[in-house]
């Protein structure tokens, strides 16, 4: 099975986007997941609901509001304009921002479940050994929650690869700039090039199956960590 040059370019752009989004969400999602797993604040509910919102919100709705916000007259667009930065809409940077928001629950929720499964005892033991909270997090919590990190990374990467509605609303369809694999398939179908669409769709179908196989093969009982 041979893919056309434009299909390979779309796959490379998709891989770049998914990889960058996964790295960014590691940095942003880990503290959010830790806070949600540990806090007893009243804000836990609202913050958790906001994090999970992309799971139930239609992608076109999220994409529309992000497009308005990033446009020249939107709040984000005005800030970037004042800083001398071009508007984020219809750029790769805009795709990254939109994808970070859309894939946020796929990073935060597995990590939150993994942190909650740790319980209090490992951290209490670390405290008796005079470990600071930061030391306890990196030397105790992170190693014990490592399966959660792996699952979160896999799901975040895969979810970003499969995005369509949000990336189309924010990025449009610019070859080599914002045309990711899902949009490329849409273009093939619009042009009635079903053979090309089949080939590219088969790549994504195989990738999706391998991702799910990796997730379910690692742990038969998700989120259960050994103490």
C-alpha cells in the first residue's frame, strides 16, 4: 500500500501535532490531576467538570468558540495582536492550542485515577522520612503512578490524531500547515477519491487498533496500582 506525498505530509503533520500536544499536556495536566486527586476543596467539582467538558461538548461547538476567541476581534486575538503576534486561527499554533484543550480530559482523568489509587500511606511514609511534598511527588507518587502516565500519554496522542471537527474549525484546510490526516480523508471523500481515502483511513484504523491493544494489554484492570 503506497500513500501519496500529500497523504504522507498530512500524517507527518498529525504526528507532530499529537506529539507536541502530549508533551504540553504532561506539563499542564499533571498538576491539575494531582490537585483534583488530593483536594477537598469545593472547587474540585467545577474544575473537574470543566476538564471533562470536551468529552460531551460537540467538537464544532468548542471549535466555534475557540475560533471566535482567537480571531482578530476576540479576546485572545486582541492579546496576540497587542503583542505583535499574528492571530492563532488557521495556523499550526492555533491547532496546538485547540488540541490541548480538546484532549485535556484524556490526560487528566487517567492521571487523576492513578493518583487516587495510590492512597495516603505511601506519602505518609515519605513524610516520616522527612521528604518534602515535592520530593514525595517525584520519588513516590510518580513511580507508583507510572502506568497511569503511560495510559494517559497513549490516549492523549491517539485522541489528538483522531480529531476532526475542532481542527477543521480552527485550522481550516491549508496543505502542509493545518491539513491533518482526518481532514485529508475528508478531502479525498469530497473529491470522490475513495481509493485514496481507503488507504489513509486504513492507516488510522490500524493505528487506533494498536493503541487500544496496547492500553488493554498493559493492564486488565485499569487504574488499579499495586502499593
